[in-house]
């Protein structure tokens, strides 16, 4: 890692990192609800945006709001 990148990383506080991509990234995580799997969608800052019955719907909702869907494991 370059020295410049390392210095920048050190300066980024937790909140600025959370805000990175806040308007263009959505994180999708599968969650178990009883005996079913649903898909929870969160903004880059961790805000819960919704929960959907399937991954395709979660991805489509993000796309409609001009957000890129990323998986969280």
C-alpha cells in the first residue's frame, strides 16, 4: 500500500467511512425469518432501508433508486 493511501486511511474517521458511497451503494444481506430467507437492504451508513422476500426484488429496488447492489456475508 502506498504511503499516501495509508495516510488517507488513517485520517478517515468511522463516520466518514460510513458516509462513503451513501448515495450510490446499497448492501444486501440474507437473513433468516423463521424458516424463510429474506433479504435485508441497508444504506452505506448502516441505515435499514427495507426487507424483501427475494434477492431479485431487493436488487431491483436499489436499481430503481440509482443505487448499486453489493452483497454482505
